């Protein structure tokens, strides 16, 4: 039995280091909103929380998160019309949950595992072009990069996207180097199909792979690669096209948070210039000249391709520059801010790691070949603490507060502006995920409702509000606050108890407290003449958070 060679051992050490960095504090922060919604979608129920009616007490709310009595897995494919992603990651997550359970650690381990697989795929893609040393440096940079660690610790589809794109790149390089064998072409087609079914961010990346094929391939290799890419696109269009059309209805509204009314051309271009540096570290403080330094990764490889015939850099340069150009143009045309949110350009990050490791890989003094990747690796190590700084909501803490005090006789009231108030409804989903007790009755209110108020009078109420500070509650006149806990990134969970309610004139009532009166049993629904006070009420809470935000975060 032969021992592994040196390169295999080094790759194993890189993977071991990457695993350690990704396991550190993996389950310490609770799942954030997008992660919990991802768990919900993996059940096949779609966004079931959006179907709850307004102003109607729901005595037995349906299951939202758990796999008990979940629809069959194929319903994931057909129940994503309110989402903005293809289905593959949700299908993989469903299988993972069936095997390993629903704890935060278990759920996030899927992304950790995929992150390690992406590093292996990067090695397989870079080694045939640049040799083992350069490929190992690229893998080390990917293992240490802050954004890679951050998104490897999130239950999202970005790591699966990187695995698929890098597998496609590895197959493409093999076809170019060794010829278009059937297995390689099949691997290329399957990897491209997997990427397209994982995230819509794969579309420009796959287009750039196709452009590389047209520029570099000839003869049988060209025909085989084009056939593989076209076949993947055709299968994708047939299998997912009808559901994609369903998602497109309201798609722009659902991704409205990626646009801003204050976007400027100069600001967008500055973000694009800084992006290669941000692929290595998302440290909050960057010098003003960072854009000029990072832009070297755009310019120098092109000079090497033209002046020194470094055709081996072309694939990765096209991938980086083409992808960033696509996102930059999109932001400029629609006033977007996708460049500010690095997850929307993470698909281009492997190209940055390869270019950084490979630009000087043919330098005569051997030490120069290692200078750039070594310096960047040290910079990533120095910035590692920033990779674990997450400004996310503490849903686990809010649920613990709720579970320790709620009883089976209590009712949850969600302060919901209307049936499309996604923030309030998502807050309810997050609380349900961590509060593992049987679901309490719930009602979604947008304004005071006499009929609902009468039904609630005999119960303590748990109010879920998107505002961080709750001083009083216009939804429930007659209830006073007993306890509350707020999170500046989530909202407030407050326990309310009935104190006083003034029924209609001539209507007798029973009070829960001394000197109080309750709404009459079986009284007719009273029309509420008062305007909805919630917009002003929410504005007060948000303004207080805006002014006291840093202080509130420090207190937490």
C-alpha cells in the first residue's frame, strides 16, 4: 500500500485547517431569518406562513418547520413560486435533515461540508493548468478567506453553487487538456445543470464558461463542450422553466432590498474596484486606496495574457472580470446595491484566489512565485476575527424568553401591517423554529378588532412586533405589558395581560382584574372607527433604534 504523496498531504492539511475555521462557533449564533426560511422551504410546504389569514384566531396553527407530516420531497420543486431561488439546495437540505437531524449544528454542517468539497474542486480545476503548488496556494486562500468562512457557516445555497461551478470548471479544463471523453462531457453538463438549479447567480458564470469554450476550443473539443452546455441548458429550461415563470411574477418586488434610491455611479464603481480585496477579507475598515490595490487583480492578469501569452490565466480572468462587470452593469442600470452584498458576487471569488496564486507562477526566482499568495494568506489570518462578526438577530434568545414564561392558555398576537407584511410573519416563523413546544393559538392583527379582542380577554397575550421598543400597544387597548424582550435586529416579544377594556354602552362585562371590565361574551362585531395607528407606532420604534442602535447592541 503506497503512502499519499506530498501534495495530497498538504491538501489534507489545508482541508483540516479549513474545517477547524468553519467549525469554530458554528452553532453559537442562532440561525438568522434567511436560514430559517431555507429550512422551512426544505419541508415542501413553501412559504406556509404567508397563508395565515388576518384578524382570525387560529386555534391550531399548521406545522411550518418540522419534517413530521411534511409533504413529499417533490413538493419542494412545485412550492417555490414565492421564493427567488431554484430548488436544488432545498432538496439536498431535505435529505441532509432526514439523515442528520434539525439542530443548528447539524443543519449548518451541510454548508461546511460543501465548502470543503468546493476547495477540493478548486484544486482539481487549477492543478492541470498551473501545477500542484499554485493549486494548493489557491486552496489555502479559499480556506482562509473571510467570506468563505462566513458563508460556509450559513445554511444557504452559496457553497453548493461554488461546488457546482468549480466542478464545471474542472471538467472544462480536463476536456481542454486531455480531450472530450464522454465522462468529462457528462461531468461538465451535470455540473452546469446543478449550478443552474442551485442559484440564478450561476447564469452569468455559466455564460462566461461558454465564452471561454468559444474562444479557446476547436474541433471535437468545441463540439463536445458546446453540446454539453446546450444540453444542460435545455434540461434546465424544460425541468425548471415553468416554475421559473411563476417566480418571475413579483420577483422584482421580492428582491427590492437589493436596490437603493441613493445609489451613485461613483459609489458603484468604487465597490466594484474593491471587490477582489473583499473576496479575501470583509474587514469593516478598509483604507481609501484599497480600490486601487484590488484593481491590480483585474489589470495585471490581462497584461500577462496579452504580453506574455499566459493563456492559462484566461479562464479565471474572464470569470472574475466578466462576472463583476455583469453585476456592476446591473447595479448601474437599476440603481442596485448587489456589489455591497458580497454574497451576490461570491460566485466569482474562486477566480480571484486562482489569479492571486497563479499570476507569478512562472517567475524565475522561485520565491517570487509564493510571495503574493503568502502575503494574502497572512492578511486573511490577521483579519480572521472579522469573519466571525455577525450582526444577526438572536432568535434563540427570544424563543427561550418566550418558552420560559408562556403557558398553554396563552395566545400569540402578531402585529402584522397586512397580509403581505413579511417581516411580522417571518418573525413568527423564527419563533416557531426555536420554541419547540406545541404551537399556541395565533392571530395576525393590523388594527384593533373588537371581535378578536373579546376572544382574547380571558388569556395572556404574547405580542410579536417588528419594532424594537414597545412602550404601549395600540392593537390591544385594555392590555398592559408584563415583561418584554427585544432584539434590535429582530423586534420584540412582549407578554401582555388584560387590565381594562371598555365595552359598548349598556354591555355588561367581566373583568380579569379588580375594577376592570371585559368585553361581553357573544357580543356582535363592533366596527372600529379609528384609523390604523401602526405606521406611526412602528416609526417611533425604528427611530429610537436608529438613534440608540449602537448603545442597544452594546447592551445586548
